[in-house]
């Protein structure tokens, strides 16, 4: 297939041609000679002006096939509605669009230089993009090129036939049966988290001369959440205990902490990669770019070493390993470089998303003490004290036990609904297609916002933005899977269809264990009740300034 010529090259050739015509006309009319440089620059200036007029006025107002769709007001000159990219929380503006603009499932808005963007707002439109015509839409190329430096060519970023191959051969490792086998790992690490935090509390109690272990003590949760989920993904996905809960100096943990820490510089660097020429951005001597180069190289080297060590252990040890990497190695479906790409994806996405989900669940419980108490009562009524030890009796029963607790599952589902760890995801139409019988030109960017959908009052009722776990419990007191919404597409935390999160079962099981162990060991409230917790991040969202809690260890009677 012939490669497409870059539009900039075409523009330069057109300007050269126009400059030649301009020079000829000057000579034909007997005017003074004009230099080629002047003629070329004049042509470039005229073409640029015409292009700006076309893309900002003529195309969106008279030509775009999407111009008749409902649209928000307040577009900025040349920038359209680009302010949505700077909202905090991410997706907040999109949520307001979906809630306040009357529409039939699609809202049209304008991106940079008024490029076509559409926001999907109902289940029928979402089904067309995520299921019926899923391979007509791909993640934006610039976003994939940027994220590939961190995630490799893993399942999240590949498209087309390679995505189909990866998903098919990864599915057995994330099956329901296999997730059940990983519950003891989830629970062991969850209990170790509470013990590590108790150690910090004891140290602070001694430093602050507090009289009793049950005195309140302030703890910052965000880093603890990242440590425990990194340990879990290491043990469950790689069969390697990184032990970061007890050894905070692990180099791999430090790299991921640096890469995923939300701050303004990373947000700007990410936007530069999306909006500007990436090759030029990659050459900039700015701190964020230099760190990303260094860290992405180090991550790949670490993963290559992890794979080598894993294969050596599998040769020497007779017992069958249950971790995900062992399953993939035994399948012989992936070459070493492909396995390294999957490792990069597992380690980054697998720990960061659940760390964020756990942090938000704890935050919601901290500001809703009645719900927290009710959950603790459910846990203590069904889980004797030995379960909350490092080596609980009968760990294999944990799956059936935790899965059967309706209020625990309702709280986890509701926190995942309110705080989807990836609040916005984008798709580009790679060919002309249709959504709700509306023609969608190739190149149109489709915005799928779990934040906007999960909080849409038209889908979730007037209390859509409130924390109401009871919506996930039916009249008989058992957990339900819908939260009372009429469609599965009303909840997009894990998306749907061929691009849905393959690790959904893994993440839900892990979150269930973490929340149960944490609430069973600590009473919690915000260290500063007046503090505003702001969701922030480049891809996933966490509290921008961390989450400081005031903890009191629970003493069971």
C-alpha cells in the first residue's frame, strides 16, 4: 500500500507552485521582478489565512456533516472547546454537556482549530462504537505513540488483528477460574498493608508521645495504595514478590511512582505530545521528557530481566506456578519481546488503576462514616478474627466469602462508578462509518467519558453524583450487577465489547480484598475535613494532593 504524503509537504509544494505563478504574472504584466523568497512567503501567508478561515468558519458551519448535531456554546476562537481538556476533575465539562444539552445520544463539539469531536451520551451510541463497529475506531495515534514508551505494545495499545490475537491468547490467564486461585495472594497482601500502616502508626505514636495505640494518627494513603497494588501485581502476574510494603527502595517501584505521579508538568508534557509534532517534543530538553526517556528505557530493561529470571525459575522448580506470566510462557503463544510488552502493560496499568480505585473507595468511606460502620458490621458478622491475620485459616474460602457480602460488593461497585480510574478515553474513526445512523467521517474523534456517563442523571437518576451503595442491592438484600440502571452501558468504568478491560475480574477481586482488610482494621476520617480533594492525573486519576487520613486501629471486642 502506498504511503500517504504528509499534508505539510503538500502545502509546501502548493506554495512553491503558487510562487512560480506569481513570479510569472509579475513578468507578464511588466511589473518589477519579485524574488522567489518573497513570492513563496507571500503564498504561504495567503494559504495559511485561507486554511484558518476554512477550518474555523467554513467547514464547521457550512460543510461538516456533524454541524446539525446539538453542540455546547462558548467555543474559543481557533481552539473550539479545547477548555474541556483542562477541567478538574477530568471529564467534568463533558458531564455537564451530557446532563444539560438536549441530545439524542451524540453531542458535537469542536477541538483544536475546530476539528470535529463528538461526545457519546447514551447506550445505543456507545454500543455502536464499543461493540457493533468497534474496529472502525482506534485509539488516537499520537496517544498510542506516547503511551507506548511506558506500556510497550501490550494489549491496551495494539489495534486490529494484533489486538484480536493478544486478547484471545490472554483471556485464559484472566478467566474466572484463575482469578479464584489468586484470592489468597490478594488477601495476604491486603493484610500486610494494614500491618505496615500499623507499623507507621506505632512509630508516629512513639514520636508524638501518644499514650495509647488506639489514639488517632494521620497517615498519607496514596503511596501505600501504590505499594500494595504493585506487590499484588508482582506476585499475581509475575510470581515475584517485590515486597515494596516493607522495602520502599525497590528501583522498579520508584520508577513507576515517578512515571504515574500526577502533576502539572506531566499534564502539559502529555498535551504537547497530543497537539504538537511528537518528534520535536521528544527532542526538547525539558525535565519531563528527559525523565520519560530515562524511565522508559529502564522499565524495559527491568522487564527483560524479570522474564529471564522467571523462565529460569520455571526450569528449576517442579511446582506449577499460577501467576499470569507463567500461564503465558507455558502457552508458547508469545515471543519474548511480546511478553515484555505485556509485562510493561501489566505492571503499569495493573497496579496504577487499582491503587486509584482503592484510594477513592477509602476516601468515600472516610467522608461517609455511617456507611463505613455498616460495612464493618457486615465484615465482622461474617469474618472471624483469624481471617485478619497474615496467614488466615482456609484462605481458599476467601473467594466465596468476600463475593457473598452484598454491602462490601455494593460499596466497591459504587466507588468504581463514581470514580472511574480512566475518566476519558478517545477513539478516532479510521474509516467512514455510522453511529445511530449518523454518518461519521473518517478522522472524527469520538470521546467516550466514563466520568460523564457514570454520573449522568438521565441514566442514574437525580442522585447520580452521590455515593449511594444501596443502589447495588436489590429488594432481597442481595447485590445486583446493574446499580438500578437500565443498561450495562450506563457504567463505563471497564468499558464494553472487544476493548473492555480484560482485567476487570482481577481488579474487582483485588479491590474487594483491599477494602475488606482495611475497613476491618481501621476506623478512618479525613485528617482535614475542610480539605477539598481534587481528582487529577494524565491518564488515571488520583487525589492531586494525596489523601491524608486520620486512622484509629479497630479493637474487636
